[in-house]
């Protein structure tokens, strides 16, 4: 409220009152603006000061938005939920579908329905917002005649009667739970598994809100082979509310059944506060979001004004970062609007509709923080432009700038060599070690090995050829690539010492700002003190 009041004072003030106002900061800005047209140095100083102040203030508000919405107990909550839902028993499913049915009946259902007629799970705190959903994706039983088929098109999408008897035409109006389990229905959001990406549809069943009825329904599905050798993915979805800590949690326990046998079990828990503006911290987050939106609009206007010099604009790396920040914050604001608009509808559907709807909303909330984090990161990088106002730091910046041309060539050489070794190690160990079972996983493993974190026993247990390849990789990176990188920086450092790395105009701007700041605050404070003493 105080900040908004100050802004209104500046906007609606009278010019002849500025000299008499006790707010010396506004008087200082007014003096700079009045003299900017006469001196280009003053104009550039004002622009640099305004941009730096807006960037620092926006960065502070972004920190407030991020950390005011995070709860430090979310991690403990997720561990507790997995423990009470007996996730370890589901994780023990390693091979057959019968193990999946046993884990559901003997462990999971008892944890979800500990008491008859109660909406609480076994921890006594988690309230079930919606019915438990079990869905599966099946491979097509008939061969597809199309040449190249995407992973989405390989899923079975037809309707079946209980026992997998095909229905023609497809009729989705049957309200019986057993019949609905064999019909295709869109339910839930997609899932990123360990083997592949899975879409949100599939054959779904909503369990009744009691232990006995759910066990009976699971038994009927087992007798009708609802999960069989054609099933490749099973997901259990559950939405919980912890009202004492104001957290909504979406739980997804997934089992990927491999065609050659075996299973991979994973989980995803998403938690957030859908009722965000509750209490003092909620009001603080709301004010931070409003002020951040105002500053983003101001920065967008200033950015559009700078875009008038189109050719010169793209020559500065700081301008590229400003464009990235603007795009990230625009995407953040868009996701924020969609999330706010869908929150009420999602909660109402979860309570009254009987189908889990919160996971898509919580994924959207996660993307909101991803975009906000990207904007915060680029905004922090843009503040590195302030180092040009310091002699020592500008020397460092000049060293990095002079090494860019050589670093581009170094990056190309490094990427070619690194990818070559990654593909080689993937071919040698991809079939016997999980760390090397994919090109991306191999690159991640070799990169951590380059940083010194690696278990050498992974390589030594698989013959002589992987040992030789890994030894050549480590030796080449340590003695050739790293030394070449250091030599490039040393050469650029020596070059930056022999030339003027910082423009005189930058230091003139700093000197001007400091002098005007001193004249405005320090000298006038001295005059006031002398007047009082007199």
C-alpha cells in the first residue's frame, strides 16, 4: 500500500512542489529528467538507473512470489503419503499382472479405505477429494498397416464389452462400472514414465468409496482379464486435500509392463495451495504479484521503445536477455490466468464429478513455476551488465568477451568428441548397464564422470574394451580439452590487460549518478543540519 501510494504521489504531483517535498529521491529523479534533454550523458544515466532499479525490484518480487507459495513441509508430506499408501508393496511388482492385483487388494485399498464410510486415508489427515481411478493403456491387438505410426496411435482406442469383446458401434452411454472399464474414455493428464511418454486416455475404472465394493470390483476385473499381456501401462490416480496445511496433492502411481516381461514402477506427487491468498503470507504474495505485473508492463513498454533502433538493438546480449525475460514473464502471466480460471471448475469437478481432475491443474501450476524460474534466471543474468561500471569486474567481462570467438570453436570440438565417446559407451554398455541404456543417460553419466563423480566398477565388470574406451575418454578430457580451455582464458586475459576494456562513458555515467546522489542527499542533509544548529 505504501509503495502504491508513493507511485501515485509521483504521478499526480505538481512540479512546483517538488523542490519543497521531503522525498529527496523524487526530487533527484525530477532534476535528472529536467536536464536530460540538454545532456546525452544525463539521459543515458537516467536510462541505466531506471533499468537497473526496475530489474532489481522485479527480481525481488519474483523471489517473493516463488518462495511465498512454497511450503517446506511438502517433501515430508510426499514421503508420508507414499508410506501410508504402501507404495513399497506396489514397487515390488516386478513381473506378472497377478502381482499387480495382489498389491491393489492387499495393500493399496486397505490404505485408501481404512474405515467404512470415511473419506480419510490411513494417515487420518488426507481427505479424498475424488474417487480412486485405475486406468490402463493397451497395445493394439491387430497389426497396423500404416508404415510409420506414432506411439499415441499404437494405443487401443476401440470400445469393448466385458471380456474384450469388441462393440460395434461404440456406445459410451452404459453407466455400469464394469462395462465402462472396457470402454475408451479420456481421463486424467499424460504421464512421463521411465520407458516412454503416455497419453491421458485409456480404459479407466472408478473404484467405489468402500473397501469391500472396491475389492469385489477388482476381483471381477481380474476374472475378465482386464489387465493382460496387451497392457503396457497402469496408473492409479488419487486426489487428496490436507486442510490443516492448506495443500492439495495429486498422487499418481504408475506401472509400466514391458512386452518381454518385468515391470518398472514410478510415482509422481504434485502439491500446491489452490487457495493461495489466505493469511498474511497470502496477502503478501498477492501484493507481490500485482507489483510484479506492473513492473513487467513498464519493462515491456521500455523494451518496445528501444526496439525502434532495430539493428542496434540485437547487437547487445543484454537486450536478448531482456527479450527472454519479457517472453518468460508473458508466458507466466498467461499460465497464471488459465490456472486461476480453472481452479474453481477443477475443485467442483473433483468433489461432485467423481473423476480426478486436479492433476492437469497441478501440472499447469508446475509449468507456471518453470516459466517464472526461467524469467528469474535470465533477469539475474541481465544484472551482470552492471559489472561494466567496475574496473576490476569489467576486466573479467572483457576477458570473457575476447574469448568468445575461440570458445565457439572450442565448443564445437568438445561437442563432437563428447558425443562420439557417448555413442561409443552407449553401444558398449547400453545392454548391460542402466546408466548407459540411452544416449541421453550416457551423456549425463559421462558428464558427471568428467566432473569426478563416477563408479569405476560399472566399467571394470564388462570386459577390456569398455575399460580402454573409458580410460581414453578420461585422459583426453583431463589432459587435452581442459588444458586447451584454460589456455584460451589465459590468452584472453593477457589481451584484455593490454587494451582499454571498459569504455570511459560507462565510468562517466557512474560518476555522474554518484555525484548527483551525493548532492541530492548528503549535501542537502548537511545544509539542513547547519540550519537547525543555527
